[in-house]
């Protein structure tokens, strides 16, 4: 049962998208518990290399990472993929990377651990940081944020229609007692919303928004995508798996702009000063099969896009 919780999403599709060359250099930008990394490593020969990156020290120090670390072809570093280019430059791999995988969002182990504070379904400390040694926890941020700023975060990163009601409820509650527990926050949000959506917990969007803001997820994604293209070898592949519309929108637009050579209106002629296209999209967006969703419900919202460096 435990193994089912940590199945890598769209594994076969990701491997196919990467078009792995046995002697190539590959990056797994979100190691998690290593499902994708193990499969990539299995397809590399003795000259191949796999570098894994993860913000989370628990991922970097996991038993899977320790086991893979005995393989001379594998290395893992604790860092954000927004530092991708610096990590690659340090190893002299700039322009030599054959494939990059980004499996975005929060991992199953993070969701399942009450102590990490990501889930409204478990009672635990309100942390939500992927790297628990950097930045403010969700509890610290909520203790001082203005209602107007919180409203904007809930709207922008959670697309929450009741953002203002929730924000003022949180500010009112923290004046009575500090908000330090996930269940406590989930209850405040639930009470502030006038009705429930079918098959969706009332705190879903707010928890997503706070987590994205605390971890700078969308900013890191924009930077990471740009740097990924910079380090890829001609013919190298970039594979990105998103889990909500905000992530996928960024990826979709980035691929489109890199294929056009810039962010230009499709209704106007492309100016002569346009830069050269750097990517070409490979196929259409891919969603998980019905069978995968049945076996791994957390895959249901995922969408994968693939592009190749040109």
C-alpha cells in the first residue's frame, strides 16, 4: 500500500518524452522519492550521468537517494531548480545536457507527512516549506500578513473566489490566538466559505495558494524553464509535468514563446529583431491514462508537455 502512494506520475510517458540516450547527461529537477530517477538511471550506460535536484532535505537524505548514491553515474544536490544553470556550469555540462525532467508541485511524501504542514487532511504544524531551513513558515507568514495581501495571494495562486472572506476570517482568528496548526487553518477556511463544492475540500485552493507563495514555486518555475533551455544540448528534451492550471499555463506559454522566438501576438507579423526560436514542441499535451488514475489518484490532474532544443 505504501508503494502505491509514491508511484511516479506518467513514468512511461516521461521516459518516452526524454528519448533517453544511454551515454547522455540527464537532470531530474524534482527528485521526490526517486521514481523517475531510478527509471532514467536504468536506461543509462556506464558513461551516462544523472543529476537529481530537490529543495527538500528529506528527499535528498532518503533511503532511495542513499542507495542510488552508490552508483557513480548518479549525484543529488539540495537546491532549487531555479539554480539549475549554476549547478550545471559547476560541472562543465553547459550545452551538453540531453534531457531535463521537471515533475512540479508537492510530492506524496510531503503531503502524507503531517509534520510538514502541506495537507489540510492531517493535523500538524503549519509549515509548508519544501526547504525547512529557509524562509518563513506558513504560520509565521500568516501571523503578520495584511488581509489585503493575503486576499491577493489567495486569488492569484489559488484562484479562490472567496479570498476576501477567508482572509478577513484568518486575520480575525489570529487576533484571538496564533494560527499554528493545519487543522486549525482548514477549519477557519471551511467556516468562512458559504458552501462546499462537490468532491473538493473547502481549504484546497487556499492551502495551494499559501504553499505556492511560501515556496516561490511559480517564480522558480519561470527561472528554471529559462535556465533549462540554456543548458540543453541541441536535440535535448525538456519534459515538464504540471498539476494545476497555473503551472501548466506558464509551461504552455513558455514553450510557445520559445518556439516563436519571442512573446509576439499571433495576429501581427513577427518583427525582424525577433530572436531565433530555441525550442520546438513535441506532440500535444499528454494526460495520464484512465488506468494510471485508478492506480494513482494523485495523477488525475497532471498534464505533461515536451519540447526539444533546436
